C-alpha cells in the first residue's frame, strides 16, 4: 500500500475501502477488458450500470470510454428497458447489475422489452448465487437461471470464471439473440487459460466418466473438476461437463453422458428447482433415458448468513463438498 | 379553452398551424375515431374511449409534427413514437395503414387469427411500431434509451412518448424521468394523456397523481399544460418543442383531455375504458362523430 494520503485517515495497510479494493481486484477486469476489446474491433458497444460500477469493474471501461458509458443510478428496471431502446438505434448495449436484481426485479422488463422485442442487449448479472455471503437473501440470486431460461428468445450463459466470461462475450458479438450472462464476483479460481475459445451452445467435456458424469455451470465447475480428479485417482471413473450455455442447452452432450455413465449429477449455485438440474432432467425425460440424476445445488431454501467460503462449504459447493455429493451419487449406482 | 401555461419562453405565433392545416388535422382525428369504431366491430371488444381522448394527439403527431417517410417505416432518421398506454393501439393502426406501413387488408384483419394487429402494439409484427407495449410504465424508459442512442449516433430524431395519466402511478416512469433530466435528453418529449380515468375509476380517486405539472417540473422537465383536443394549441406547442434547439432538458406536455371525447355518453361514463358498441349503437356514435366539431 502507498503511504496514507490523509494523516488522519486509516494508517493500517489492512484497512480498506470499497473503490480501492475493487479497483485492485483483477477478477473484475474481465468484463471491462472484454468490452474494450469489442470496441477496438469496431463493435458499437455501450455499457451501463446501476450504481455498481466498482462492483462489476465497469469503472475501467467508463474511464476509457466515457462517451460509451451510461450511469443509470439505482434504477435497474429503467436501465433494462432503456437498453432495449438503445439497441433499437443500432448500439450493442451491455448492462450490468447484481444478478438478483436482473433475474427477479427486472424479469418483466427483460421479457417484454428485450426478449419479446428481440433487442440484442447483453445483460450481465454479477455476484450471482450465494457469492454475496452475509449480505443475505436480498443479494443472493438462486432463481435467476429459472426465470431467465423460461423467457423465449433469450440465451443464458453461466461462465465458470473470468477468462470464460471474456471469451463468451467475444463470441457473443455475432450472436443475434439477447443474452443473460450469469457471473460471480470475480474471485473464482480460474478453470480456463485466457484466450480459450468459447462456442455458445456447446458444452465443454473436460473428462469422460463411465460411472458418473457431473454436469456443472458457473462457479461449481472448478470444485467439480477437483472432486473428479481425486475420485479418478482412486480408480473411479467420473467425468465433468461444463454446461456454460444453459440455454440453448447442448442436448447431445447430455445424451452422450447419459449413454456412457451409470448415474448423472448436476451442480449449480442455484435452487435445484428450475435451474441447470431441471434443464438436464427435461432432456433425460424427453428422450426416455432411464438414468438416475442427482441435482446438487441449493435445495429450495434461502441461504444462511455467512462469509461466501463458509457458505460454499456448508452447501457442499466447494471441492470437499462436491466430492462428498459425488461419492454419495456413486454409492447409488 | 385553456391556454398553454407556465411556459418558460414566449410561445409566439410562428408555430401556429393555419386554418387549413387545422381543418386537415381535425379530419384526421375524426378518421382515427371512425376507424377505431370500425376495427373494434371486428374484435367485438376494445378501448374506444382511450383512443378518443388521444385522437388529436395522434393526428397532430403523425400528420404534422413527426418527421416520417411514407412507406419507409424503418427510415433511421424518423421521429419515434412510443405509447405507454398501448391499449390505444387500435387508433394508431389505421394511421400506419394510411402512411403505407401496413396493408389495408392486414388492417381489416385486426385481431383475427395470425394477424399482426392486436390490442397492444408489437414492433416485431407491425411495421411502423417503434416499440412494443402492453405492460404499463415501460415506454418512457425505452424512449429515453432511443433518445440517448440517437444522440450517440449523431442522429437528430425526436422521441415522442405518449403516456396515460394512470400510468403516472408506475414507479418506472419516475426512474425514466430522473434519467431523462439527468442526461439532458432534450429530444425526448413525453405527452401525458390526462383524461382522468383508469379501469377502477377516476385516477385521482384510485391513486392521485396531482399536482402533475409540478411533479414533472420538479423532476427537471420543461413542462406545459395544454388542452389536448385543441389542435391549434397542441400542434403549435409540439412544433415549437421540436424546433427548440436551446432546450437542455426533456419536455413534458400534460394534455388535458376527455376520456371518450367525441361520443357524448362515453365522456361521462368511465366504464367505456373497455367495451363494445353493437352495430346500431356504433352507427349512432359514427353519426355523432361526423356531426361534431372538436
């Protein structure tokens, strides 16, 4: 830390304030950096945020392109509808706020003004799932996959980390539909190296499992991989699929896993009702696959209050918990 | 009737429409009312009175004020029109047909299976509809986005947003009002059709919205109150707001209107927000509209 600017201000290097801390978080740069890249490529990008530019890192984009940044204040519904209006004039708007606000508060605006009006707006729901820890239920988003995937003509992408978000945003430049991106808080361990290509609608099959395949999206991809590696080292056969595009779902990847494995498991930072687990279950039911499916996530409840890492452990969404749930699934074969 | 009030600068007479122009606009407003009756006969239900309060606003905008190209509904520099009170779309569709945006036979299939024209306007289906509506309270936000986007694209178009007075009860309207003033969206012009009624009764009995002009002024909008059926006043004001290059705020017109204007019994009975006139009653309504000078 630099020497304190204010002699009467905090003196300890352990003290911190919101803007400075967030500006120093490299995990938050992926969004701005990806948008800056799109601008450099000539795309008509506009970015908007609702009083959270230091939480989603768009302050970096705003500083470089103030003419392309729109401050909406604490008016999320206005932001979403206005983004649709912006898109009608040929711009490519990216608007960002907490996933809980986009997925629930703005659900109708997303349906009526963006998806139904077919305006190619990119919605960035950040700090999704239970990543806001002890901020509590108002700030948790455990229903946003369910609401967003029920909206016709809306693509839903849940990247596992910053590099995948950046790659997905790059891939989205030519995607005709509006997109809901569901992302974490920028502190997730990376699964992917920067520059790893991303194809919308295509699952990423990390490893194949003859006994169990874990189909995950978002933050749980990393712990699912760790759990699978550990179990495979013991001689089990566990596969992992990153289903980053929740809609349109890669049905073929689900069916391949169902054909190969004896049991399937989904893992998501979301209510087990309506999310990735439900989407996979729909495919299995549609195709008459008589395979057991363990849906792992938040079991139709509101999360406890705790720091995020404690919550991930409590809900078995960290590597240890994921391994435990996977072992239980293997025991059911 | 009432004069334009509380204007910040003198109105002058430069923008006053001629007698011939007023007569033409009056005929167009009459056309809107008559077509509304004709189309609702197809659906057997519709919002007569919501259109009738706005007929002069439709006429002034589409036949005088807005920059449009007949037959080219997607012309990028056109002025935009959005309606928060989307249930008045039945009065707009005949205008779109008149301008060559939709075919006459499509208009005549209003609400029939597979036809693009329903009770609310749909931009995906209807050429000339600049934005869909139906859920009250969204339109001003969408219009604000268009005004911001037009400015960013160095296009000079105006964005007119017609809002219902019951719509003033929606919170999102005021989010958009703050946003429009803060970002100085001077090409954004809201028109509140202050006809006084909503489904459950008088707006001021349901959830009062007055003092409405003071609210818009307090939100930073240049605000005018006008008789929404007086085509001379309304057109002059709209022309002037459109021409004003000095304004640094959005503008709001509170158009004082009568719900059901043109058909006497509808003007006194708010239940006509939604209804149906059997052919013999429709004929009497048509006769009144034909004989009355508004």
